[in-house]
């Protein structure tokens, strides 16, 4: 299994949680742990599991997570990746 863990963390707490998630998933396959502000492009080829985490701010997504999600072109999450989410 190939997993991609993307996170946003303002004070480091969500980063710690993301690291634990990545370490746990790493027991079952390969994992890439990336801060949302360092995600380069939208190449999900070969990714079996996408985990996206961030703090809630003002009862919603953090601005960085929201901005990243809005940049994903329509249709990218279709097919095998979407069916596994």
C-alpha cells in the first residue's frame, strides 16, 4: 500500500498526529508525509490512500487546507483513489 499523508499544523499538534498516522500506516506499506504548503502538484498516481488533516479554525478547515483543496482540478479524485476513500 502507498499512502500520502498531507497535513497543516500551526502550532505543531496536528503535525504530531500526522506523524503518528504516517508511522502507523508505514507498518503496512510506504508513506509520504508532507506539509500542505509543500505539496507539489496533484500527482496521485499509485497512491492507494490519501489522508488530509488540519486544525479547525473558525469552525471549519484551516485556510491552507481549504486553499489546497480548491486547487485540485475536477476529476482528479475519480477512479480507484476515490473508490478507496
